[in-house]
C-alpha cells in the first residue's frame, strides 16, 4: 500500500482471501479460526488506507452468524479508512461450498468518475454476471483470484485469463486480475483493456506490484458495440425480423 501510494495509485487491488487465507488450501477448517485477529489486522489496513488516502480492495473472509458459513469477500476500503462496501463471491466451486456461503449482489463504486465493480475468481465462469455489470454501465472490473499452489500446471493457465479477455471484449470493460503469487500459480496477475488485449502483467510466481491507468476517453476496437444492446435485450440477431422467404426456411436443401 505504501509503495502504491508512492506510485500515485488511486486503489490497491489484492488477490482472493489475501489477508485471511483460503479455506481448503491454507486452512482445513474454520473451527479454530482466530476471527479476532483477522478483525484487528483488517483494522490496521483500514487505518493505513486512511493515513495514505487510498482505496483498497482487500480479499478476505467475512464471518456470519453460526451455523452459517462465512463469505469469501472483498472489503472495499475508502480513503477515509472506512469499509465502503463488501462484495461476497457469488458463485463458489464445489469445494468452496463446503466452507463458504455465496453472496447475492453486485457491488459498484466510482473512482475518479470511473464506474467500477468487484468480482471474485469462479464468478469468471458465468458470463451472465458480466452482462449484468454491463447493464449497470460498469467500465472497470476488479476481480480477485486465488489459482495457486497446484501440484502441477493445469488447464487454468490456458483458459482463465483468456476467458477474462473474452469477457472484457464482449462487454467493453477494463479488467484488473489479481492472482495469488504462491508457488505454481498457473498464470500471473494482469491488466486488460476493453478490446481484450493484456496490456500489463506481473512475473509468474513472484510477488510484485504494477500500476495501470484507465483512460475512458480512449477508444478501442469494439465490433459488437452497435448491436450489444439488442443481444442484451434478448434479440439474438441483428436482422430485420422474420424472414418470409421459403429458401430461408428450407434448411434441408441446397
């Protein structure tokens, strides 16, 4: 956070469960989890955010009332050192569901007139979420991941960033992907522009920091722009309507 402030960043974006650890990987159960310590450490980060006057998107875990399982969350801390909001991971993997309660709402906020949203990891697999954010006029998605500590490289390195590139290009988003830097992470953290191109990334399996700028005045290749609203409204063609031509309706002959 101190380094980010020196680099003139407006918001620091951390990976999934960056502060609390990730259940099923870093801890086997929440039975003996030190919730009081997590609160105290979170308050330290809040105080530092207030001191530095910087936004923080902090991956963590939010305790619910027993017997409910906690939320896998991102705390959105504002430059006054207060929790502005909290995003709870909406879709959990089968493993996640053993430890966490999924959330049920979007979280959007503005920084320097840029409309931003928070997402977490497995949310990536549901394009409906990104369409929902597109309807909310979101311009930048900050999505925290924890794809790491695998025994060997998996298919994730071939599909995760590529899926986000497609989501960004399909909805004309900027996207920040903050992945864990733990050993054998399948892909490095990166930053994607609205045409789907990765324009910055960190080194694989190494801690690091990168600073990226969003300029909403820039324009990018967006071939579906004129027709995106049609599709979002359920009209999955940009044709004039019903085609009253027997040669069109006959699909079994040349």
